[in-house]
C-alpha cells in the first residue's frame, strides 16, 4: 500500500473550497436575478462563503503542520504565483474572501446598488475559479493517473456549486434558531413557512439538475481514467464510493422529488425537515467524493 501524503484534512480543505465557491456563486446569482424575494438566501450564501474560506485556510495550515510552528507561513505562497497551483489557489481564495466580506457588509449594512452588482460579477468569476481550483490542484499532480481525467475539475466544480447551494439553504433554518436576533431576516423568512417552502421547492429544482450533471460527469470521469476500475471494486475506498452515490446523490434526489409531490398539501414542516435531511446528505456526499478521489489517487496506480 502506498504511503498517504494527503489525508482527511486535505479532503476537508478541498471540500470547504468547493463550498466557498459554490455558496458565493449562488449568493451573487440570486442577488442579480432573483431580487428581494431571495435576499436572505443571498445573505446566507455570502456568509457561508466567508466562513468556508477562513476555515479552509485554517485546515490547510493544520494539514501542512505549520499552524503552531508558523501560522503565517502560508503568506509565502503568494510569492510563488503563478508557478505553483497552491499559490494560484491561495490568491483565488484570498480574493474571494475579500469579495465575500465586502458582499456581507453591503448585504447587511446597505451600500451602493451599482457597487454591489459589480462585486457580484467579480465574485462570480472568483467563485467559479475557486470551485474549479479544488479539482485542478489534483489534476496538475504528475504521475497519478487517477487524477488525470479532464473531467475531474468539472466534477469538483459542479459538486462545489451543489454543496454551496445546499449549505446556503441549510444555513437559513440553523441561523434562524441559533441567532434569531442577530439574523432577524433569517428568522422572519423561516417563520413564513409558505414562503420558505416555496424557496425550497425552487432551489431543489436546481439541485436536481446539478445532481444529474454531477452523475454524468462522474460517469465521464470514471470512463476516462484507466485506474478507476479498482475504484468500483477492489480498493479500500470502493465502499465509500458507493456510499457517496447512494447517500450523497440518489437519496437526496429522491427526497427532493418526494418534497415536490407534497407541495401545496399543508405539509410545510415535513418538507422543511426532509429538505434539511437531504441537505446534510448532499454535504456528506460532497466530502466523501473528495476523500475517495484524494485517497484513491494515492492508493490506486
């Protein structure tokens, strides 16, 4: 068995990077095209993105074991741009953090309408770059066939958008209960069950599309990588791979379908709770995907 260079912490770093990019993308798109009806979702996406970027930097420092020794050592990564993918990622993540913080300030404290839209557009570019980077950083590693598929960055990008949207949606009821006074608009939306359930219905349609696209990209990834046969049967991560497919993709897809059948039947609380279960499963699946690909690449040759 090959020695593992990267482990769960690196998988967490990639997972958080995907969430950060996906959450901000949703925040910006909702603000640009959905208007005031989805203002809370836009705020939620910006908050999730900000927290996820900060958390990803902390996790990366823990992974490279520099947090206690020299917590500011990651600053050296800026000087390696553009020769290192880690340096490229550091610049993208830092830029996204700045944009996310500006968006949070504008969303919660008000600001110029035009500036907000300009920030949204810049953030869309950075968020897509962040989500894609989590796959590109593996694709650029030489000598590991498991990571060489051209579809890996696309797979991680779509998964990042899906998990980012999911986390932004899950943040609304969680924040409504944990910080009802600080995030009063979250609580007000959650209390208006009909409005919140309507938002769930709309966003789950997008999640269904993203899930189908992710399944298609997963099939293309498997089909274009010679060593993925061992992933399907014969490696230590095979079982986790099937857990990802069953719990992270198919089950949430089924839950969202059942929720759509219950709309307008007075079952709002059931829809809210089942949607939250589906969202947790999507997030679990997003992490397992990155863990399986990361560990599989180091074990399967």
